[in-house]
């Protein structure tokens, strides 16, 4: 275990959170040869059960389904083709769920399996359904175990890795903290295997992570998310007001106890409502609106609605009610929102002030209530 660090406010928030999402990677649960490592899984469950006994509700986002299905199918390395990955997942999900049910059963804790696809987060109605499911499972005292539904997910609709899934789930369930566990025990300023690599104990914003080597991955080759995905997930959660702790799975007891290990991420933005988080970070964007500098300032700095006068160009195909990205003249996404016009309507309206618009079009292109700035 890494040497304990001073417990900051962010770490205290993780340690005392009443509802916490814990994510564990494939390489922390499986062997290089494939198959689950019962000892590692039991150790993780021991730490989660201890946190539950202390009064917290825990949602566990667990990788490992594909890796767990390799050995039973006689596959020696992680497959690259989607069909074989899906086949392995269909076998491995049963193995993983059974292992968790047995392990949590040692503490008389009931497990509920929740398999999600990106569609369940991208579509607003699915998002709300998932919220209700989690809420009821937690109210009934169960431990939800979440994974991407690899048996049906396609390349086009995948989350990409369970780190991002965990960040989205953390907000979806109203978690007060996110703990990312892997075979890397913290964030370092260089590959931790390099002599002189310095451990970073706390990250207060994107600038603190500049220059960090994000190519570090575990040695097993069974996972899909490297340090880049963990940093992205941590920043995503922190930007929405959720403190994050990134630590080694071997340090799970300390990570879910005093939170005095790993790297802590300080919340950098306000806590968003579920709808605004969905709008800003989960929903698919159907197109783009290019804004002039004045419109960017109004939308980002003054939290105003977007009017036609501030739009320079329209990109993509979308209908009124779709989510679109708002970008500045350099192409950087500065906000996302629900557009009030079809893409075919806007070209004749852009650049015009409200008095010069036809009366039926004198309304906000994106209302402030339906708009989430992404640049602070």
C-alpha cells in the first residue's frame, strides 16, 4: 500500500459520502491467463461491505465480464473482433454476477445486476428509467453492480470504457463521491515504473494534469481504459461537483475508509441537476452552432440565452428539440443545449437581431434554461 497522505477536504468528502460509486477495472479482478481471481474479488467485496456497514450506499461499476468469459471459452487473449467480445461477455457476465452474489452473500448483502448501453444514458427517457431503477435498488438495501452491456453494445454505441460509465453513473444516482480503483495506485507525473516519478496527491483542475503521461496501463492487457480515460472520467465528475479518488484496487480498504491513499480530485464546478448533467455530458449532439465572440460571452459568462444574431454558421442535421453543441470561432465546444429550430430553418435567421426576424421566429435559438456552459 502507498504511504498515507494528509486528508484534505476532498478526501474527507469521499470518506464521509453517504452514497458513493466505486469502479474497478478488469485487470484488478482477473489473472493474465483469463478468469476471475477469487481472492481479489473477495478483497474488493470486503472493502465495499465495510463501507456499507458504516452506513453508506455503494454502487459498484465493475469491469471484467469479457475477461471472465475468456477461460471458459478457451480463449487465451482478449479478442479484437466485436462478435467474440460479445460472446465472451455473455459467458462472463453470468460468471461475474454469480461471483459477486456469492461474495456479498458472506455479508448478507443482496446484489442487483444493472447492464447499461450508451443508449440508456443518451436517451432522456432511458436515463430517467435507469435513475428510478437505481433509486429503488438502493432503497431496498441492494448493492447495484453495473457494467456496460457488452453482449449487445456495438462499436457505434459503446461508452468506450467503464471509467466514463462510472462518472456518468455517479451523477445519475446522485452520488456524493466517485472512487476509481485500478492496478495503478495513483496519478504520477511520469510512468510510475520510471525512477523519480512523482506521485500527485491532489488535482484541483485540468492545469494540474497538464504534462502527465497518460499512456500508463496495467500489465495484464485485459482492461480497456488507461490513465487517459481515468483522468477524463475524474475531470468529468469533478466538473459536475463530485469529488473523486483514484487509487489502487489493493488499497480498496483505505480508499473506501479514510481515503488517505491515491490521488484526490477536487470538485471544480457546481453540482448540476440530473437534467443539466445529461444535457451537458451524456446526450448525443446532433449538430453544431458556431457563435461569434459576443454570443460566446453572453452564453458562457452571463448565462444568457442564445439568439440568432450571435450565430455565424450552422453545421449538421437536427430538428427542434435536439441537443446541439455551441462552439466558438476556433471550434472549441463552449456549451451544449436544446435547439428550438430545425437545421433547415436557421440559415435564413442567423445574424439577424430579433426586430428583423419574422414574428413567428422571434424566440431564443437555445433558451438559457436548456443550455449548459462547458467552459468556466
